[in-house]
C-alpha cells in the first residue's frame, strides 16, 4: 500500500511539474534573410574519367537582412564546395562552386549542406551522375614487320 501511495505521489508531482512549465516560442523574424536557389539538384549525366566535374549553384537573398553562409559541407571528400564568406545583401545573387573528383569511376550521388542565418537554416543541394573510363585511341598500333615491308627491298 505504501508503494502504491508513493508511486501515485511521484506521478502527481511529475505531472504537476510538466503542466507548470511555460513554453516560450521565439517569434519568427519577419526581416530574416531568405535563401533561394535557382536549382537545388544537378545531374552531370555520363561523364568521362578526369572530365569536368565543376558545377555552379546560384542563389539569392530574398529577405530584408544580410544573408551569411556559415557552413557549406559536402557528404564526402570527393566533392569540394567553394563559396563567398562575405554577407549577401538583400536582392543580391551569389554562387557556390562545386567540384566533383572525376577520377573515381562509377555512379555517384552526393549532397552539399548549406547552413546559413536564413529562415530555413539548412538547405541540401544534390549532385549525381556516372563516371565512365576515357575512350581508348581509335588509331591502331603499327605492328608491321620490317622484313616483310616492300620498302626494305
């Protein structure tokens, strides 16, 4: 009986504490920067090994305060993003250059996460494609036996 009363007292105490906590929601900043990308995904298609793995994602600030990209991180070391560290003023446009390492053969599907002070703090960009071996030379090798050549006679 004592255990039941003790359990009930604990339950009431925890319930009382849970109900008495105030929930404070911070109102959304109506002037906050708004980041928008022209494209959030790029398909390289089929490209040759050691080919051009560069692509530029263009974005703009549609808010009322400066946009600051605090972090741009790729899902692996084979994708290198480069971006401006300076604040982007409202109405302006900038870009993130992405370079995929095309030395690696096979299909790829990578992400680049852009973290900023915008209303949506994290935006995920995607790149995909397939890297195939470079074509071999179409000119056949010269395998002529010099003794059999009519020029040597």
